[in-house]
C-alpha cells in the first residue's frame, strides 16, 4: 500500500510531525500519513472501491499493523457499554506510546457517547498493542452503529507511520 504525505499548513505539519515522531528512535525520516480507509475485510482482491468511496470498516489489516473495533460484553438500553479499538503492531513496528491517539465519534441515532472525542487518556498501551475504550449509552433496543475516525501511530527503528482510519461496528442492544 503506497503511503502519501498529508498536505497542510507548514506550521501545523511541523508541529504534528514532531508529536507523531516523539516515540521513534530515529526522527530523521518524515512521518507519512494516509487518510483513506482500507476496504472492508470481505472485499475481494482487486475490487477495492476508490479511496473516497471506501466505507468504514471494523477491521484493517496492513503489513505493519492490525486494527480492529470489537464489542466488549453485551449491551442494554439505558446502560453504559464499551467497544474496544485494538491496534496491534506487526514485525519491526511497535505502538507509538508518545502519540496523541484520538477517536472522533460520528453521531449515531439512539446512542449517547461519553464525549465527542476519545483521547490518549482512554488508551492503554502494552508494547506492540494499544487498546482504546469507547464508552457509550444506547437509548433504545435494536442495532446501533458505533463509528468514527481513529488517529494513531506505529513506529519502527527507521520510521513512524501516522495513520487515520474510519472505523464502524454494529452492535445489538437488548
């Protein structure tokens, strides 16, 4: 998968790169960033939709990391529940423990979130694995979609990857 640098103002890009590279041993390489989500896990090879049309997914499998959003228990009307975003670095990569992880939720009918943005305070990091808890309360029974944009970083000895992925998970509420 080809990674392309994100274009933004020079000052903003410089500050963003400094934060993203803070957890790397070598900060001499620029941190590439991709913003297009990968196709859903069930898409057949060679038929991936264009980046602008790609839908949010509950799983992203990259050569350097796996990213999933999974249910955490059962869900009931009016009771707080959690889904977990799990980032697992692969090979020479590790989870960047200095990066300001962020999950910006998309409004969902019948779902109230703890807040509009989940941050580094909601992440636990252990070596090659980071887990973010996304807390929400459904106000009615049925199928609910927990979705948003997850920003994260994994690093090797040579480079840090700064990524953004649209994630979504349907949960069943009793």
